[in-house]
C-alpha cells in the first residue's frame, strides 16, 4: 500500500495511471514477482503480489522512484510525492489470498467511484477486469487466482463474480486493514474470546495470518537477525568487509572510494554491498557512504550483481 503525502492525489489524470501501470508491469516482471490483485485510486495504490528473489524493497523502490520523477517532471512540482515509505504486510496465502483479492478489487465500489460489480467490470484501474478477461495484463497471474473458483475458465469467472457480489455487504474489514492481533485472529470477537479462555497467540501488525504462521515468520526473521548480530559481535564491520574484499581483488580502498567506474571496481562495490546487506543488515545508504557512491548506485549494483 502506498499513499500520496498528506493524502494528496498521486494520479491527476488517466495518463498518470496508465504510465504507473506500465511501469508496474515492467518492474514486477523484471523482479520475477507474481501479481494477484491491484487497484489504482486517486491518492493511493494497493498491490497484492508474491515477491521474487530481489524481495519487495528493490521492486517497490524502483517503481516508486521512477514514478515520482515522472510525476514531478510532468506536473512541474518538486518534493516528495509519497507518504513516507510504502506499507507492506506479509500475508498467509493459503488463508487470505481470495479475501485480499476481493477486498482490493472492491475499493472503487467502497469509494463510490462505481456502485455495482457490473460497473466494476468496466473500471480500467483495477485487476478485476483482468481476472474476468476484459483486459490483458500479462504480469497478473489470472490462472492461479481463477483456479480457486472452478476447473473451467467460464465457471471460474462466474464463481469469482458471485464471490465479489457477496463481498459488497462487508464494507471495510478491520481484520484486513487493522493491525496486530485483530488482523491475525480475524476480528475483535475472536480476540476477546481467546482472552477470556486464557489462550495466547503470536501476532505482529506486519503479518496477516494465524498464530502459527506469524510465529514461523518471526522465527525466520529472528534467525537472520541473530546471525547478523553474531557477526557484528565478532567484530565484523563494513570497514573490515571492504578491507577483505579489496585485498582479495587487489584493489586499493582509495580507488574503491574514489568513484572509479572500472568494471572490476564496480563489481567489487556490488560484492561489498551484498555482504553489507546480508551479513550485517546495513542500509544501502550506509553502505553507499562507505564506498563513495550514491544509494541509487548501490541499488543498481546489487541488481546487476544478482543478474
């Protein structure tokens, strides 16, 4: 989810939305992501997708940086376009995929842009039209989403539209937009019931899933963080990584930090950046300061290194 700063519009006309969609398709395809649902509103965007090898950060950074530059240039404005960083929630696909597809695609109806599912069929800025076969966006995984509704395309589309119709009466769902335990449990009634019975369950506002799912994700994150902490406590720093890699490649630290563009030097920076990210959990900005280039340059180096 990403919103305009101070809730201002991030799309002023259909061309803006078309350019955003074009770039979204290009970016998720390059990042080998799978998109299940999306909607463009005037001041915010929702995208439901499975991230690829690069993860969500690289994809969203490329998409939003490009679009902000395009928007500011076209509309002759300066400054930030988006409200802080995008907001991301890790979702349990098995239990929430269909509910999220419906919730995202019903946004235009909840906002009174259109009033019926039939009108939504013609709304161009939602993945709904793609699922029912009235628009083509190859980067949307139509087959997987529809496979949950029926064995044949016609039956699946009919069942999907019925599913959408049933969702009209739900309105805004706090279990999908709220935080922490409310989201994980599926509503306040379940939370209160669990409290009364003395049951405890893991929860986290960044994760949409039951306690077991949340616990698994947090455990994986904890293991990664623990590994990074151990390396830091052992005395591993970005400066030591730079020293090790420069010695291995027989390149001086001065040349590394001097902004040189020799291929071997650029590849060395990428290696250092990868180690700084994975071994120490450093930000790209912090790594950039140590190797003498910009943050965007580090992002490009890591991307090329992975390719």
